């Protein structure tokens, strides 16, 4: 009998490719998709996609969806408590593994593994250490369709928000931007591909600028802010 696993679904391209590989390898029974939602705005954390489109994704993929509602500006301790409580509830359903689409961020992998170890679960990373240039072309060659919903202004200007990822998009990326946006340069919403029963339909809405204060690690740190551009997707 295959071990049961929960899949951490961001709605974006890395999640879609990781899920494709997991389903193809058929080593786990994926029970549900798990997604963090901003409690106030009912949108996917960082991706900015409305929960109604997330629900359409889950339906098209054929999986139940577990939504974790996160406060607008949670402390690390608040976030940890919410996640631990959620994973303990999931574990009671016989789930032993948690799958992620992370590629090369060592600190993030270590954090995920430590949090899961605390509840007796294991992390799985099907894309780990694979070349991101190879991954983005594999994603496109498989027939996946994805749109950029959020860009970090420190890396990309607002013209990249709302663009479909294709060869032109890849060609236009500055040399310091990872082609999969693995350093947080951009986030996406995947609306079609080989694991979807039907494409997710939407209209492209306005692009808005949002700023967030940079966390200070000490009293000598200068105040600053992160600037992001979000392209709104309107369900059809």
C-alpha cells in the first residue's frame, strides 16, 4: 500500500510540475491539496490569486482542498502554531508525507523538514536541485499554461505582471532573475496542462502596487519596504 501524502499547492508552475512528477511516479497516494490563504483578503499568500480560482484548480485536478487561513501579518510563532495544528489534524487521517515544489532554497527546506519532524511526518521534494532552466522548458514542453500574478519590484518591473510564461517571457528576464523565480522574483497561476481535466477560465484585471515593511533584525537596521506588483485574475 502506498504511503499517504498531502500536496502543498501554491497554484503556480512549480507546484504543477511537482504534482505532475509525483502522479507519474505513483509512489504516493495524494489525499488533498493544502494551500495557505490570507484570511482577510481570501487570496493565496504571495500569489495574490482569489480563493475562487484556487477552488476551480482543485476541482479540475480532481483533489479535495484544505485551506489554511493565515492572519494578515502573523508573527513567526503564530504561523508555526497554525501549521503545526493543521499538520497534526492531517496526520490523524493517516498522512505520513508532505510534498513541496521547492527547488534549491536550503534554508526553506530545512525549516519545512524541522516543522514536519515535530509532528512525525516527512517532507518530499520532487524538483529538488534540478536545473531551473531545464525545469521551465520541461514545464512548457508538457503543455502547461501559466500566468505571472505577482512580481517583486527589486527584480522585475510591473510590465511582467500579467504575462503568460513563454519563450518571449524567458528571453526578456534579466540575467539576475531565476527562470523559475525560485528566489521570489515572481509568482504564477497555472491554468491548464496535462494534469487538469479542463482549463481554468479567467479575465485579466488591473495590476496594483502593494508595499510591505521589511522586518528588522536589530535596532540598527534601516527601515525599508518590499514592493510587489499584483495582477488580478477575475474568474469567468
